[in-house]
C-alpha cells in the first residue's frame, strides 16, 4: 500500500516538481549524482559527464569523433590496451574573476573517461588521432587480414 499524503487545499499543483522527483529517483537508481534545489533556486553542482561520440566505419577504417569543446589538447589522452581504446581527459572550470558572477552553470566540468572495445578486424597498433575545433578524431585502421580480397576465377 502506498504512503498517505496529507491533503493541502491551497497548494498549487506543480507538474515540474513531479518530474524532478522522478528524475531524482532515476538518478539514484542509476547511481548518478542528484541535482538538488534549495528553496526555489537551483543549487550549482558539478555533474559527472562524458563526451558524446560518433563512430563511423568505412572499408579501410573506423573513425571515432568525440566532442570536446573548450578542452585543451594537452588535457586529452588516448590509449589502447588489451583491445580497449580509452579516451580520458578533463574540462577545467573557469576561475571566478573579480566583478564576474555566475547565474547558471549547466555545462559539466571535471574528469571524463570513455572506453570502447576494439572490433576484431581493427588494428590497435596503428591508431592515430587529431584534434581540431573541439572535435577529437581517432582513426582506427582495419587490419590487412580483415580486408576483403578479390580472387579472380578463371573459366576453362
């Protein structure tokens, strides 16, 4: 049986409050930090985050594109170990300057890690990466043995 909630006749129904309650329950269930509200003002919290990626495949390679806006090249590390490609880094929060105050901070800051198991036909020894305009491009060539070979059949 559910919990009884006292009826308050002069309380205005707020559908967003119910959505926030559902978000809190789901966040707790998935082990993510919960965004809290203090009174009517949002509390500024730093959430864990990971960059969004696209993975494309051609005949010759796999291409992973990761969005890393406002992250310096030195703050990103790409490694391949035991057939797992890992992208790690950190987006640093700007230091507060005198005369500047934040009214809302919605972008996430802090460390991130994304890991991907390499496909069987990928050659993890020949990975290359480039970083331009906030997008990290990782080229993962396919191994020579995985590339299809045409065999000519002679008819006698």
